[in-house]
């Protein structure tokens, strides 16, 4: 029995991956219901609430209501007066999602009852921070200048050393001569 289970685990681990690569993360979904003249909604992704989303409800081109979901991903807005349609836009901090068109019937239902929040998948992805700016490279000295400086040091170094040696060697002799002449 253990060998069969081990064989299945190894087979699953060694199975080739699909050519399509890893699946894209599922977008958040919003569920809508009508209760007492208010449209209630819940925003979830993989069964977990999506907290702190900004919500804008549009009736035509006019903003009807705005607000935010709490930590439970829930929110409400009043049913648009005199209209049976509206659009809901979610913003998870990365820009607005595509509008979700809703139709509210007199029978107390909201269509669609559940809809994906498209264009807002970024809400649940790790934040991609820009790379820090590269530190400026130190200035480079061209090879020709480096060789010229090395040659100058190689030639002038001994000449300067010789001149200093000669001056130090002559200095005490000059001092003795001036004392003896006085």
C-alpha cells in the first residue's frame, strides 16, 4: 500500500507541466443581492474577502454612490432611484476595474448575482517595486591617459628623487662654507 502511494506521488511530481505554464490567478469576484432597497455586495478571491476596496456606483455617467469595503470585503449602496440599472467599479489601489453592469429587478433580484472583477487582478498580487536607481559609475580614465601617467611617473620619479638627493647632499656643504668664511 505504501509503495503504491509513493509511486503515485513520484508519478505526479515527475509528470510534465503543461505547455501553457502556470495558470493566471483567478480574478476577484463580487456577489450582489438586494435587501430592503439596498444592494449588498461581497468581494472575494478564492473564498477570502478582499478588504479595503474603493467602490464607485455609476448611474449612466453620474456617480450615484461611493464608499469602501471593510475587512470583510462587504459593502452596500442604495438601489438607484427610478432606475433598474447601474454600474459598479472597484479600485483595489492599482486603478479602477472594468465596470460591472447590474440590473435590479422589481422582484428583488440583482443580475448578475456573481461577477468577476476584471482588470483588477493586481489587487492580490505582490507589489512590484521599481528597481533602485543605479549608483553613478566612477569616472573612468582612458587607457592612453593611464599609460602616459605611468610613463611620466616612471621617468620623472627617479629624476625627482635624484634632484632631492642632490639638494640634500649639497645643503650641509653650503652651510659649512658660509660659516667658515665669516
